[in-house]
């Protein structure tokens, strides 16, 4: 039995806070080639996920907020926002399923945010994500500015 409790969530969150990327996964799946990937995804507000989609191979992705708040944004092929949700258990928005071939990004809105993520496997870093050419790459100087523009456009503090 794997227990997902405050201790595990806090430990994973603490690692995310001190990491260069300001996020940390805690994998429950044993191998990268498992057909179902399950993990805690701890993230801080100053991390950046480049918008991406899972295509060829097609993969669905699910997020449930365990602690904190997460903004999930879906885009069309040109980078226009087509849908969004703030996951916040206090507001009754617990999770979201993102279909394959859908551009999306994740923005942590609170310190100590942790999600439970489920994604089709296997994981292969070569073809796991198709990154959007219209968004900054991770590590670019303007990556956080991109997140701020999204938050401003959606009127989210």
C-alpha cells in the first residue's frame, strides 16, 4: 500500500521548493515504460511548464489538486486560450482530464501546491511532449513573463 499523506506531500513539496526548477515529481510507477504513469507533482508559483501536448503517441493526462491551487490552461494550435480551470479543493474544483492532442500548461498559484498526476505511459523523453513553438522554452528569460501574461489575460491574481 502506498499512503498519500501529509508527510509524503510535505516532503515532496519541500524538495520542489529547494530545486532549481521549483518542482518535483514523486513517482508511484516503478518503471518509465509502465503503461500508466502515476505521480505527485509538487510545484511552486515560480516554476514554468512550456505549453505542450501529448501526440504521437497520444496520451491523456489527469490532474487532481491535493494541496494549493493550480491553473490549467488549454490552447488551440495557434496559442489562443480555449479553456481554463483553477483547481482548488476549497472551491470544489478538484481535477481535470486533458485529452490527447491538446496544448496545455500548468501554473501553480500558491506555495506548497501538490497535484496527483496520472498519464498514459510509457514515458520516453524523446516523444513524451510536443512543445508549442509559440511559447517560450523552459529556461528562457521571458518564460515567467509568459505566465504573467496568461494570468493577466484570465484576470487571475
